[in-house]
């Protein structure tokens, strides 16, 4: 077997972690062992960007195996100071077992509580269309987000505590494009209820609320370059092929004057 494929003999996860601690990391102080976790998390992000092509300059240059390796390194980097702080591998293993029980019980309790009262919610995502006099609307090219990077979508996001959906839409548009919007200028345009296996919650569903603004203060641009690489104006009646599909469907529905649509449901007509 080649050296690159060789594996250390397995004595059990925590025993092997203790061997690492007592081996080449023996002289490393505890605070540096803890700080190393942050370094390893950064390497996971770098590998994931490399796998998804999130850095346009480098393109796709990593594999799923590379990401899995880095994730494993994060787990090991956290386990090493756990053994150190807990006082040994057995103690660290017992602490992990207790913590796993707490977390798993919390998740089960949350699902049970939702099921008991019969309510299952969909998340709400505000979307904003900034529309110029020529009818074109502003889109942002996603970058470094982990979802549909390289694709186009309008300013959009999530609702924060204390916000209604329109307040969230105005805030998100301001953060992402640098403009100032007024509630009185908002025109409700559409709501889409969509589902997909990748969406969160028990329903795996999101309700997208679309608002159109013909007036704003400021020059729209990609105000968060770490999340969007460019801003451009498109014709909503002839959107480019790299517009995220559910957004293209919503634009088409808005163009037909339809206030509501669904996407992804089994009984969709």
C-alpha cells in the first residue's frame, strides 16, 4: 500500500486523539490548541469554495474529498483540547456523550412541540425589484455564499426579529445595493410558495414575498462584494439563462400580473 493510503492503527477515536495530544502536539499549550480550531474552520471554507468555484480567479480546484478531509480535521482539532481540558480520553468521551444527548433531545423536543399543536410553518424570504424607467430590474450575481454562487437573483434575504416582511425587504435591499427605500413606495408584486428538499424546516418550504420599487435614493450597486460580485440590470421579460430558476418563474408570473404561484409541490398544477 502506498504511504499516502496508509492509515494509523485505530485504537478508538478518543484513544487515538489522546495519542495525537501526547505525540507531536505534546508541547503545544492548551490555548493554542483551542485557537487551532479556527484555523481549521477557515481551511474548510477554503476547500468548499474551491469545490464550488466560489473564487472566480481560481475556479473549481478542490473535490468533495478535500472538503471531507478538512471537516475531519475540524473534528480532530476540537477533540484534542477536549481531551486536554477534560483530563483524558475517557472523560472527554463521557462529556461528548452527555452533550450529544442534550443536543439530540433538544432537537426532538422542538419537532415534537411543533407536531403537537398541528402547525408547520414555512420560512418567509423578502425579495426586492428595483425597476428603472425602461422596465429593467436590478439583479446581483451571487458570490461566496455557498448557494447558487455565480447565478443572478434580486436583493433578498431573511426576516430578523422585530421586522415585518416589508421592513426586512427594505433593510436587505439597503444592505445589498446601498439604496434607501421608503415603505410608501413599495408595490406588492407577488408571493411564491415553494418547496425543495434543500429548504429548511419540517415543511422544507419558503414563501417568497416580492416587492417592486420605482423610486429610491442612492446609486444601486453590489454593496456587499463578499456576497455579490456584480450588479446588473436585466429585462424581466427576457431574463438571462443564469437567473436562479425560481426567480425566473416569479418574474414571468409578475409579468403576467399574477399575484401568487407555487413551485415544487407534488400536486402543483
